């Protein structure tokens, strides 16, 4: 690649070229004048010398000296002048010539017709320039009249070759050329010296500009001059300060924006007018399990037709759109809102989408609907029975003691069932609303399990079935004793209810190596199918609805167990197979946070 000449070099070259052009113009313009001046000077010199020669010849001409005498006199005088001297008589005859003598002189043609001679004979100094017919070279001629007593007695003519003038011109050109070269050298040197400071300043400016372009916004130029370069330096420094300030502000804004987007639970997706993803916050990448979405088309990252249709609607119309989308493969639902996003200057708008995870809300809505329906159903059944028995009593059954007593027993049974259902509902409501925080204390789970087993011993004996407690270690944990008791009471109550006569219910308490405790309630009941195990802790969910109601169950016991366990940082799980009974396991950590409130609603 051809290297470009530096600014300093261009300045020197420009100065030298400008000087050369000026000198050339001056020489071209002055050459004719100098040549004319040289010729005029030559004619003036010749004219002055001609007058002197005329004075020398005047005496000889006046007294009628012979031609030879006059010629010797002229030859002697001509040695003092650098020219050919010719003395011409009024009739044009050549009387004397510094270049000729004797026969040669007498053979010279008549000069009376020569222009300069004719002019001099007329009384005026006359000059001429032509090639000599005698010697055959270009000559300058000057002729002046020779007067004696006011009468022209002859002509003194001097001639000189013009080649001397040309030699003088060449010498003048050489001198001018040398002077021009010296001037150019002086100009170049002066330009180098004068541009040195300018070059250093420009080099510093360019170096700093390169650093700024490379991202070093702390680079600055020292102001050393008070001229235009100094002003340029100050402007660049001020521009760098302003750029650094604005970039810092942009970085702060970007940091705040990134922090906000990272902290948002909602997912955010931004695409440009081509559909290329320009922004995807962490919540979105986690929720939709996206991998490196930035810089790719949205169709490559989100393969959900509803999302693509929403983006296209926003890009096309520039208006707000909203849609509910269920992502089946993720088992999640989202409320997606799309709004236009301003594009770069001159470009069409993009789109910004917010993904609000509505899975839990929809689940809670479904649970509430199911809860209302189930609670209404559970209450309607005993109410209908009570109303029927009351109407039967009013219709006359009250007059039959046996029948009235049996109907009143039924009414009491259904009333007790309703009371139990309302009590369970209130208990579940208190747990979900965190009405009372746990009261942790040092507790031996084995002792609690033993007390619960003892409290159900009579009920188990009536069935009859075998109910016992097995202790495998006596761990002490920090937990809410009363809530642990209620958990075990619900589990043992279910085990006793669903285990057939002659069966076994075993409550086992064990200590963990890390200070935790584990309690298992195992029965010989009908067991739970795999399709039911995931849902038995839901409210009002029953594996065998008819038998559950027959046994007086409300369908809320296991839901209460789960909430009680969560409130004390415990976990409850079940292992069961149809026909082989069920084993419910409660695992208690060594300690719980004493300030912890009840678990959040499911």
C-alpha cells in the first residue's frame, strides 16, 4: 500500500512548490524586461563610447588628416573600448575602422545607405541591430554625428556582437537559477523549522484521537498553543469530556435497566422490525428454557405460534395486543402483552413483549372454583339429609318414638359432619392466612407419636385392629409440638379408618444422623393408585368418595396435614400401591426458624 505523505511533508512540499512557481513566474515575466534592459544598457554604453570616439576623430576630420593617420588614431583609441569603431565621412565613405586597415579598409563598401549612418548624418544619434554584411555576425550598431563648428563633418559608429548580450542573459539566468535554488532550499528549511512545532501538535492530537477511538476516554491533549490548533485541542478535550460523561450516564442507565430487567419476575422480549431478538431478560430465558436467543430470529427461539402471531400483529399495526398462551411442553401458561418498540432513526418500529406467568394464578383460580364447588357439595348433602329428616318428623314421624329417635340420630350425625367440615375449613383458612405463627420448642417426636397412638388405642380396639408405636432412636428437634401432634392425629385417624378389621397400623419414629427426625405411619388399608398419589393432598380430593363419606371424612385432612407440615419446615410424602396399604412419612429438620410464620397458601 502506497504510504501517504504526512501533513508536515505536504506543508514543506507546498511551500517549496509555491516558491518555485513564484520564482518561475517572476523569471518568465522578467526575462523580456531583463533582455531589453541588457540591450538598452549595451546601446547606451555604445552611444557614450561613440561620442567619445567622435571627439577623438573630430580634430583629424577638421584639419583634413589623411585616412591612414585617422585610422591609426582610431585604432589606438579603440583599444580602450570593447567595440568596433568606424568613422564614416559625410558622403558615406569609411575613413577609419578599428577592425580593418590598408587595402581592406579602402575596399570597404560605402556606408552612406546604412540606417544608423543616415540617421547620424541627419544629426541624430541612431541605433540599429542586424547581421553585419562585412563580418557576417549579428551586431548592435550605434552611430552619432561628429560636429565641428556646428557642421556635421562625419559619423562615429560603434558596433558590438549581440552574442555578448546573450552570454550576459545566460549568466543572468544561471544567477537567477542559483538564487532560486537557494530560495527553495531556504523555503524548505524554514518550512521544516516552522512546521516542526505544528507537526508535534498535530501528532499529539492524532495520537490522542486514536486513543479515544480505541476506547481510552481518559486520554487528553495538553494545550501548548494559543492559535487555531490550541482552540482545536480545547474543543477535542471538551468533546472527550462530554463523550465520557454521556457514556458514563448511558452505562449507568444501562446498568439500572439491566438490574430492573434481571429483578423482574415477568419475562421481557424485544425484537427489531426484522424480528431479530435484541433483548431477553433472565426471567424469560429461565421460564421458556431459551438458549442464546440474542441476535437470532424469534422463530428460531420461540416456537409457539401464538407468540409469533402476536409479534407480527404488533409489528404490522404498531398497536398494543394481548394474548393468553399455554405452553404445553412446559406445562405453563403466560399472559403476553405486546407493544411497539421505537426503532433506530429511519427504521420501522420493533416490538416488546412481557410474559407474565399466569400458571399459578390459573391453578389457584381452578382450585378456588373447585373449592367452592366441593364445599357447596359437601355442605349440601348433609343439609339435604337434615331437611329431609326434619320434614319427615314434621309429617308425623315425631309421634313414633323409635322412628323419631332414629331420625334425630341421623340429624345429629349429619350435623356433626357439617360441624367437622366447618372446623376443618376454618383450620385450613387459619393455616393459609398465617393467622398464628408456629411456636417452636425442643420436642421429642417419639413422645408425640406415642401420645397420639395412645389416644387412638380405644378406637383401634373397637374395630378391632392392631395399633402400635415403634421407636428407633429418640431425637430431639426444635419444632411446634402442637402442630406435629395434629399432623400425626390426622394421619393415624385416616390409617385407623381405612384399615380393615384385623389389620395393622404401625407408627415408627426414628432419629436421623444430622439431628433430624422421621415418623412413618404405615397401614394395611386398600392402598392408593399412582393416578391418585399426586393429588391426595389437595382439598376435597378423595380416592374412594363413597367410602370416605361413609367413614365421616371431610376430604380436607391431608390438605391440612400438608399445610401444617409446611408451616414447621417439615415434609410429608406417601408411598403406596393398591391392595398393599400406604406409608405416610413426616420428616422434621433439627431446627426451624422461630420467627417463621405459617406456610403460604398452596
